[in-house]
C-alpha cells in the first residue's frame, strides 16, 4: 500500500513516515466492472485513490425521459476520485463507476481529518493537491461551457483562431 | 296634374338614387371583403416561413431536433462520450495554458442525433 500511496497524485511530496500514517487509515476496495463506487448526490464520506483498473466519472443525462450515465472523465492508477469528501457540502457531484475490474484505496474523512490535525504538513500537501484538482476541473468545465455557449449563439460555432 | 307628375318623377329619382347608392355601397363592401380575404391568404402563406426565421432563445437554428425524436440508445451514448472526449482533448491545453487560441480551437465533430 505504501508504494500506491507514494504514486498517488494526491499524496505527492509526502515523506515515508507520513505515507506510513496514511497507509494506516487507508482501506482497499475492490470493484467489479460496472460497479459504482458512489453516485451523484450521495453523501461524500471517502476520498479515494485508484490503485488499479479504471474508474469512469459519469454524469446522468436525460433524453425523452430516459436517463443514462455519460462518462465525462476516466481515471486510472494514481488518480483521485471523490475529493468532494474534503469540500463542503460533502456531496458527490458526479458518479464513479468501474470501467473494468478495479481497486481503489479509500480514506474516510474523519480519520483523514484526525491525521491533518496531528500533522499539518500532510494537511497542507493534501489540500494543495485537492485545490489543484478542483482548479483543473473548474477550468476544464469553464472552457467547455464557453465553447458550448459560442456554439449555441453563433451559427458557425467555435472557430479556428490560429 | 302636372304637379303630381313632378312629384312622382322626383320621388322616382330619389328612390332610384337611393337604390343606386345602396348597390354601389354593397359592391364596394364586397370588393373590400375580397381584398381582405386575399391579404389573409397571402399572410397565412407567409406565416410558416416567418416562424422558421424567428430566432430561438436557447436553440440555435442548427440545433438538434427535439429530444423526443432522439432514441437514447447505446449508440447515442457512444456519440455523446466521443464528443465529450474530443472536446476535453481540445480544451486540455487551455487547462494548463489558458489562452484564447486554446479556448476556441475548432471542434470537428458536432453531436447530431440521426
């Protein structure tokens, strides 16, 4: 588990002793293909790191009364899912579904907060990583939304500027 | 006798004038009605084109057909996911290097419900 934590983007830069502390509170979850780790709107109690396989982050889309999950992002080993567990209102904003047989390492919020309390350096690094993930997600959706807005109101849609 | 004759002639003239006025009025009204009917028909013929040309608020002229016509099957899911992947690939550079060029790169595969 130590190597998996060391390889995780969320725990980048942590020393061996700090990785040890996180390994003590992490638990491994196994997912079958198609199994959901969490659903949009669920109470977010765990932040997880994918250790093997692939997990799809999905958003439900409705057409003519039929609702289906559309994959908006696929994440593999080392990537984080469920960072909503560390940010209010602690609700998942997407669903996570295993695209293949996968394993994740889950960290419960209360235990993670205890670790943060006793070691502020872990808190600083982890929350820094979460901020980066959030900023990337926000920027990506901002860009997608701007392009969609342009496509809606301009008959030509997004155009080549280069 | 002659006064009676004059009176009859005057009465006939007045009556004839009134009948003539009524007839002309009737004909004029009928002409107006026919003209209005023609105008209404012409407007009715132009109306569909006007509705089509009317700009939608959220829907662009090239927008997809109403969702009720869309069959939301696995092929549609694949098309949507393919579109999302392409769009994400196009904006990926913007995430790391925000710029106008990176934001408005040309999108090559618009989603259409066939």
